[in-house]
């Protein structure tokens, strides 16, 4: 029987290294899924990666909806279901790598989850708190703008590929791109210096915008409200949600400005990478010949 550590090496190797840089993800987000994956493998579960992704989306939507019910219990339960959704977000990819079942449909459902759920959590929680505390409409509008901003941030990394595929490939002569500087490989040993203190401080904003960190902050504030502050006042949670919304709006403006300044260079790099890799992709596709034993993944 394959051990947990062996499964981590097989199914989480690349992703786990990236997640180590993100607060809490190594232990709380990437840790639990491997145990669920191990159980599914051990009992030879027939669940496909796409089915797990669909369950993940459904549980998360239920969690968002439960937050509309008045009271602290419903909101904490909603956050717990959202956390389960995060765990399943790791399980579907691990099962896909284990069974070697990959599909564009699964990627689409996963993208819907990442675009929809974080913003939906913000606006639903804000609506519930605003209703229960009779908060002014400006508070709800602020959180709604933050929810939209979260969607913009999430789509920011995908938009260059969308623009490249939809517009540039259709009319490559119409859209001029800047020249791409190709870095020359050097045999000299490069000394990696630690980031400057100011850069590390500014880098905190990328950690704070994580969906997991937002859930942790809101869960802590709800618990503090229940244990130490006036019941049904949501005093701390009201402030945490409002400040977090302001942060997301400012961060969205920053991301849009940076993307506007760099979008042509990004697409130029995508074009260079695509043209370099396309012959290899084409050759690998031609090498795969259909056979009776080949099973297509839906």
C-alpha cells in the first residue's frame, strides 16, 4: 500500500513547493486533501475528478447560501463548508494525476469555482450582516465592489491568454507587440539575495488576498464576537469585513494599473513561448495513434 509521504511525492510535488510560500496553505490547505485522496484510492472509489470538482462547487455554494441565515452558527457553518470546498479543490487534482484523467470540462468547473465563490462569500456575508444590524447601504455597496474586485484579480492572470487567443491569433498583423528580450543562459553561479525589507512588507498584500486567509480572518472575528462582544452586534466582523473590502478594492486598482502597463509585453512573451513550443506539441500529437485500447476522457 502506498504511504502518505509517497502519495505526496507523486501527486503534490510541484504544487506543494509553490504552496509553501503561501500562509497556511502547506498545512491547512494542502495537508488534509492527501488523506482524502488516500482513502479514495484505498477503497478504489469510482469517483472521477470531474465529479469531485462538481461536489466541491456544490458544497461551496451551499456554504455561501447558509451564510444568509441569521445568526453566528450559520455563518461559521458556511465558512466550514467553504473550507471543505478548498480541501476538495486539492483532492480533484490529485485524483486526476493518480488516474491520469484530465479534461477541459474539469478545468472549466474549477475556474467557475475560483471566480464565483470568493466574491459570493463576501457579498453574501455582507448582505446578512447588513440586514441583521440595519447597516447603511454604503457598507453593502463597498463589499459588493470588493467582490467584483476579487473576480477581476482572479481573472487577471487569465485575461492575457484570452486576449491572445481571441484577438491576436485572429489578426496578428493588426496588433503590434514589443520586442521580447531573451535572456542568455550563463554558466556562472548566481547568488540569490534575500528580498529587500520593503519588498517583503509589500508582498504581504498578496498573502492577505488569499481566499483561505480571508476565511480565517472572518472566522476568528466571528468567534471573538460570540465570546467577548455583544451578541448579534457583529462588531468586530463588521470592521474586519469592511477593512478587508477596502483593501481588495485598492489592490484591484493596483493590479489593473500594472496589467495595463504590461499587457503587451505579457502577450509578446506568450506568443514567443507558443511559437517555440508548438512544433513539439504538434509532434507529440502526431506520435499518438488511436487504438482500440485508448479511452477518451470526457
